[in-house]
């Protein structure tokens, strides 16, 4: 954020800045502790896996870890693709911003702090165009989650309940129609004209934000959808690798379908950082218990995935936050 000269020259500001960073660190430690130790998840899993993992399991775990930087590089590239039209941004800076956002996301409900962590790296973080494009980046990933989630839901419907062939056809038609509507709504979001005018009567500020959508071209929208799809596939592969590493064998189609529904439910259910693993674990048990009665294996996959994709990037992001002067944000 652009601080006023008065704040920058305030003699106590360095101490305030230091205090803020320490507070973020303490909050991050508390959040990680709540996730890993408050519910005795780590102790139970460690007790269960007293014997060393097999070579195959170790290889699968390493493969899942290798995909982590690819996951966040794709996210950084996705955000850079949208923001660069409003403000030139190198991929290295975009990656730092994304990782800083991960740090703040663990401290806020539904990870809303992620947006603040990103826009703080922009020269004009309060610019409407930058804010709209940052929000649209998140909306792109949400669109992908809904698209694949709906398809996955149609695939697992026969496993969750008994349907006649006619009913299954209806489910698939509804899924395809839903996917088409969601996809078209995103691709043509820059064509919204009536909505800003209608909202202008109730919320002029929101209407002004929506008007900036017209500056985003369809090529940008399709590019971020493509990058979001690649990131989704990377994340799905990580989940599949970890399930296999802990002895839960599913064919690829069933794994992909179940994971897609799992991601969809995680998105729909509001969460608080301190209880995120518990929520994810219960959803995994609900969907995958028919494939494996080994509760600790399922919880292990959830815990390791959270550690690889959120805890480690959040710690790296905190180092970036610590080394960055707030007066330069």
C-alpha cells in the first residue's frame, strides 16, 4: 500500500512494522498448530505408521512434492496474465505476491486474505482495474472447480445412489448444460452491460468495478481458464499420488471424479483456517470411505496434501513478507 509521507517519516513506524510482522508470524504458527496438533491428527498418524514406508510410497510422496512448485507457478502465471495489462509484472514478482497471499490466506476465513497479499505487491494496489483483475483470477479457478466438480458429480452419482438409465441421462444432460452455462458466463463476463447499469441504482461503487470488465479481452479469459485447468489437473494428480502412497488404490477415472467432487464441496462449504484439515478430512471420509475403511490413510493423504500445498508455501511466503518493507508495498 502507498503510505503517506507522514506515516513513513513517523519515528515509531519501524517498531510498528516489526510488531505487525511478529503478529503475522504468531498468527501463522497458531494456525499451523491448530491444524496439525490441536486435534491429535499428527500423533495418531505417526503412531499408525511406526514402520517405514515402502519404496513405492516414498516415490509417490516425492512426486507429489515435486508438483507443488508447478502448482504455484501456474497460479502466479495465471495472475500475471490478467494483471500485466493493468500493470507490468515479472513472473518472479507475481510468484512472490502469490506466496505472500498464501501466508495471509491461512489467517483469514475462506482465505480472503490471499487477495490482500497479492495486491500489496502492485504499485497501485487500490487501482480498480488491478482489483477487478485480481478478483477475476480467483473467479477463473472457481469456474474450473465448478466445471470439473459438476462432471465429477455426474460420474459418481451411480455410486452414491441407484439411478435408472433414463435418470442418468438426465443427470448428464443437466451436468453438460450447467457446465456450458458456467463456461459461457465466464468467457463473456466482459460483455456485461446491463448489470452495471442496474447495480448503479443501488451501489454506484460496485457498478464502477463491473464496468472495468469490458477492458478484459476474451483471449485473456481463455488463457487463464487454460492455466487454471492445468493447475487443477496438477492438484488432482497430487491427491491421486498421495492416496496411492497411503494404500488407497482407485482407478484413474474414479479418483478424478471423487477428487473433483471433493474440491467442489470444499469450495462450497465456508471454512475457518483453524478447522480446514478437519473439514477436508471429513469430506474425504464421506466420499472415499466406500473405497477404503482405513480412516488414518485417508486423513494422512489430506494432511500431507495440506502440508505440501499450503503450509510450506505459507512459510516461504512469510519469509517474503518479513523481508519486504511495508512502506514499499
